[in-house]
C-alpha cells in the first residue's frame, strides 16, 4: 500500500477501536446501573496481580519514557479474595489515565493497608479488614471543582491535554460503579499542577457462598455456574509450564497472553503456522499449544498436521481456536490432530478448564 492508504487504514482501525471502547463503556455502565453485572470472586495472589499489571503497561513505559513502579507494602496480604477481572479493570483505568495525563516524572502503584485516619463513605468497609490500591502520578492534577465531575458519565477535566488525548469520559464512572459492586470505594487526592492519587479501597476478603445468587444492586454478585471449577486463579499445574500461543491477531495475542502469564505459564508466540513450527524446533520443552485456525501463510489445520508428524510432539495437547464456529469445525479440527477445540470470543473460564484437563 501507499503511505496515504496506510494512513487511511490506521485511521479506520483507530476509529473502530474508539467506537468499540465507547460501546463497551456504555454496556458496562448500564450493567452496573441495572444490577446485571456478573462478578466471580476468587483467591488472587498479590505478586501475580502486580506482575500482570507491570507486563500490561511495559509498552507505555517504553513509549513515553515514564518511570512506572509497583510497590507492595510488607503488611499487605499475600492473597486477597475479590473479582480479579473487575479489580484489574479499575486499576487499568487509573494507570491508563496516569500515563495519558503525565508528560514527565513517574507513576507509582502501591498495594497497602488503609492509613489509620482513613474515613470511608462506604459503611460496609472496616479499616482493619480493608486493603488499598493507590495510583500516584506527577501529572497535571485535577482542580477541586472538577474532582467530583470526572466520576460522572461522559465528563472530563476541561484542560488542553484532555482534548488532545481524547477519551469517552466513561472510564472513571464505570470504575466507581465497579468499586461499589466489589464492596469498596474510590477516593481522589489531587491539586492542580501537582499530580493526582486515585485510591481504590476494598475488603480484603469477600465471603461468598458457592452457587448462591446475589443481587449486584446490593453490592454483591451473581455467581454463574460452578464456582470452584470456574474460578480463574494461579494453579500449580500451570506454574513453569511452557505454552505456545499461535495467532495472527495481535489483540487476541495481547489479551490471551495476559491471562496466561497471570496463572503462571511461560508463553511463546507465533504469528502463523510457519512460526509455530520454528518455535517448536527451537523449544523442545513446550508443554501445550493454542492454535488459531484461520491464519495467513500456513493455517492452523496444516500446522497441526505437520506437528503430529514429529516424534517429539505427537502427544502434545493442542487446543484449536477459531473465530468462526461453523457446523463441523470441531470434527475438522480433531481430524487434523487437535486435542480439543474452543470458539472465539474465548470464554477464559472454559479455556482454563480445558488447559487443566489436558495438562493433567
């Protein structure tokens, strides 16, 4: 393509992403407001959570040249009980905003206990049984009159940089609703020109009865399916296992790799069937393969067939992935040599259940 065509494609792609972000924000906001947001509580390793967040934002550190550090204070618990997906969603919003509105200096995420003088508006929070996640930046800061405004839907701090950086004004509104849903609250401390500190306060452990239905309007949860089998957390069976993820869509690679890293996998990546075969030649220790089917150069079917001709990988578990779940796809994947099959968009709970089954 010519440079003009490339620029046009990039514009279309970015516009599509912006629209998708807006739609997802509106959906999240409406789910929280209507009490239809599902959350699933699990035991979360503090160290693994920190590593997952650090890996997510490494590219932003490199691009902007900012110093991003994560500090876990000594009295912070090794494991907490909450909804990892919703918790990370809130923290990602805080940190993304910090990177967006900080031109120089540093950003610090701290896992800590609430200070002795902390006052809560959420009456359910007990300071002695609460935890805090604070994101501090050295950015522009937020004026006093706008500190409540920014938590309202479609509202943003009225500054030049906010107009340049864009955004929907939904992120903090969704984060506020999610914090309440998880039994906690968000507090903000900021001065114009002196940076901001967003702090999420949560209960250390949520007491959940497996299988029980909860109303999210009452700051609790709807537990879908079998709680013990469906929770997503680190598992000894995943630790130090090497998984080859093969997909040509960088968005899928990014989201799946974050989840796989979180539970303990060492993840190698291939962009098509040929790269998958190259990775297998160089890394005989690979224990598991996730193989997308629809890829350029060499599709997943052909790659799986070739892998099965190797004495080293005849028995390796291969989970086939496809974005178009058509009748007969499963049989076609199994015929090519796949161990199992899952359709996109991927239910991460189902995926981890499959991985556990085949690794055992």
